[in-house]
C-alpha cells in the first residue's frame, strides 16, 4: 500500500505572496504610471497568487498625487509631501498596522516590495534632513513606513525588493524561503504529531545544512527535545529557528559540503569511473564552471537508480519547481 503524502509535501499548496501593486502593472504611482516587472508578472505569476497592496492609494492619497518623501530621523522618520509639506506620518502608520494584520489573516508566504519607495522600500530609501538643504544630499538610510510595519510584525516572513530579485542568489534564497514558509505553515495546519515533525525535519536536513550548519545542529537538538514540551510552544520555537536558518545565504562551499554528504550514501555502489565523474562535476561546480543544477541532476539520477529513499525524500534536491530554473545559474 502506498504511503500517503503529507499535506506539507503537496504540490498544490496555494502560495499567496503580497506585492506592491505597481509591480503588477497597476497605474497607482504618484504620476499615474506603474513599474510592471516582467519576471514577477510572467515567471513568478505561474506559481504565486499575488496579493497587491498600494499603501499610498489605500490610505487615500489618490492618483495623480504630490510626491512624498521620508524626512528626519531614520528610526522614526516623518512622511511629508515634497512641495506642500503635508504630514502623512500618523495616517500611514495607523493604516500600515491595520493592513498588515489583515495580511496576516490572508496567510501570506512572502512579500515583494517596491525598492526606494518612501512607503514600501525595505532598505536604503532616501532620507532627507528636517530643513531644505540640511546636511547636503539625502542619506540612503530610510525604510518605508509600510515596509517597516510589515517587517516588524512578520520578522520570519520572506520579504524582498523587486530590484534585488535580479541577483540570482538572492532570488534563489527568497523563493526557497517562500516555499519553505508555506510548507512549514501547512505542517502547523495539520496539527502534527511528533512523528510528523520528525518527518518534516528529516526531509529538510540538507536544505538547512546548505544554509547554516550551526542552525542545522541547533534544530537537531531542538527536535530531540520534542517529546518533553507543549506542542504549540515547541512549534513556535522550531518555526523561528527554521526560518532564521534559511535567512542565512547558501554558498557554493556549503552546497559542496551537502553534495559530498549525499555522495556518501551511494559512493560504494558506484563503479570507479562513475564516481570519478560525479566528483569531477562537484569540483567543477565548486570552481564556478557549471551551475548547481549539473551535480544535482547527476545525483538525482544515481539516487533513483539505487533507490536511496532517505536522499530521494530530501527537499534540498527539489526546494522549488524546476520550471523556475533557479539553480541553472553559475
């Protein structure tokens, strides 16, 4: 009898991701324009259900509208009209807190923000002095007011700016975290028993190792303590440690370590020539000559060939749909 696939492994999990509305092509910018992003509306739209938000429109500023900017202290900036000086700070902060709580109830698995926006930028937003011309040009030290509320309320939620998604490693890390966040949420939704937890953790071991060997060891110790704690409290601790582990970027060196671990499961079964081939491919990846997908593909071939169930079930080998081709870049 075939073993039932746990809900968190389902390929049909709906994945809702918040997004700045202008990135979808909605004409909501101050000048009536948009910032439609082809990757977001093309490739990612086939896998995510977008939940659009434009804080400036939703707070009632309208289109077209006076441009706004951040002014003053980086820790508590004010949001002012560029020409009139109209202060939108309190209204935006109140809106942001309320809107973020609504988004929490929507069960988001990630968020893509518009870079440089005084409402949505997550870093390096222009921050102006209190007086015209004060301290020279603006500093790149601000965080948009809505973005700050989002990041404060949901510190584990995968959040990125659309500009940073042009970097292949940042894009891979973000999308890996989005899918992992959704699997983790699905695990919690099924009211897991200890065996379900162990199965989930075991399947993610090599993915965790590729991001943070330190967190990998810490999470292993946490799972060993599972039976002695209240399940809701334990899940909160595990969720926090799990997502913070994946926030640490994976690197070629850590990927090579994982690939060599996996090789250990079947190296004694490989003919000498095939073992040399796989080692050479891993070395080529380490040297930056081939993308990660090359050794992964060869390993998947041998795992299926020798029916290595433990490795076959590792999320590391397929952390996101292959159609996204995130591991095809050197």
